C-alpha cells in the first residue's frame, strides 16, 4: 500500500464557509482573496481553501504584540508624544484670515 491510500482525505472549504469563518460577506472574501493574495486551490472554476490555507490567512492578519510603553527608550525628560500628527499643520482659511489669528 502506498501513502496515498493510507492518508486521510484533505478537507477543502468553499468560499461561503471561509467567509462565515471570518464573519465577512462572500463578496468581501472574494475581494480579499484577489487583493491580499490569499492562498487557495482552484479545481476547474471552483475555489477551495484547505485547513493550511485558512491558517495561513489567519497568520497574515495576526498582530504582533505592542511593546510596553514603560520599556520604550526615551531621552531624559522626554515624554511620549500622544496625538501629535505627522508633518506640518494643514492650512485652513485664506492667507489674510491666517495672519489675523
């Protein structure tokens, strides 16, 4: 007997089942598959996902734990900048209005 005869049959899930697993709509799952290059198997015109594919998709969206704010290296006396935007402030109003305020 070969290994193929003794091996369990792989389980494949449909797009509807994967969408229900991730609690998203079927059309959104199709969009994410296309845009985020989700791993999948194609059998003719049908798209199927193996258990390994679903685990790989979950790993794509797994977040790494954040560092503890107390461990962040800062200069002496420097406070963390919370809520500070990046870059210059946006210009609001006309030049004349800005010079008055």
